[in-house]
């Protein structure tokens, strides 16, 4: 059964905890994780790219020269794609790139990402991830104490003190236990999980 170290807010190890085999101990499925990451990036695309086709470019209504007898190649418009300032062939237009993955695929991808982090020993559990006030310096001191740089902080519920204390630290982001993102987990080097949040993850995703 996978295990993780438990630390306090000073960064001192206070124990060890066993992680759920069903969530943190499966064989990671790389293909499914890849599909989830591609889906996440596709859903983030704005899709606002746009270019003009030859029918939309201003000008070019008159035939530039007669069809035969000039010795030059025949041309019908100065706005054809091969001309400078001409239209674009198959011009990109605004579109929606988003699509949905099956629920079972999304869940397997999440478990695979969590299991990979657990197998690498990159999950740190905090007995209580709390700060008395909004202070970036306090959060930075804690992360330095546990040797974390690029990480995802997972809390049981929205915690304003934690979120606002961590948001200005490069490479550090926060989320809650019920809305985990496969992309964020894969992109991070370390997961720092509140002990209460860990219980929610094991209950919801098992």
C-alpha cells in the first residue's frame, strides 16, 4: 500500500499515512492521462483565430490582364492566394475546440496521475494546511521547509488565506479536493495535500 509523509506547518515530519490503494495505488495508464491532458488544453483554446479568404479580401474584382497573348500566366484576380495581399487558402475561422471525455476515462486519468505521483514519492500530506492570515512570506517559508517549488496545494474547501498567500508564488497553485485537474497534477512536481482533503479525495474518487 502506498504511503506518504505527514508534516506540520513548520515543515517537520510528524508521521506517516497510508494512501488508498484504489486511488493512489493503481497501475498508471499513460494513454488515458495523455488523452485527459490533450482534452484540457483543447478546452482552454479561445478559438478566436480568423483570416480572410479570397472572397473576403477587398479588391481584385477586375481581371488583371487578358487571358491570352501576353506571355504571362493566366490570372483571374489579384486577390488569389498566390498573390501578395491575396486571400488565405482554407482560412482559419472562429470555432469551438472543446469536447468532453467519458466520465470513466476522466476518473481513470485522475487516478493514474495521482498513483504516478504517489509512486514517485511526490505527495506530501499536511496535518492542517492553514494560515492565520494572508501572508505570502508565511506560505513561502512553509514550502521551503518541505522542499517544494512547483506544486499544487489541495485544500478540503476554498481557503482564502491559503489561496491568496500562494497566488504570487511562481509555480504554485491551489485547488480543492473535489475539482482536481489531471493537467495540474501532471504539470506539478509535488502535491501538498491537507489531511482532510486527502480523506475527501479517497472518498469521492475511490
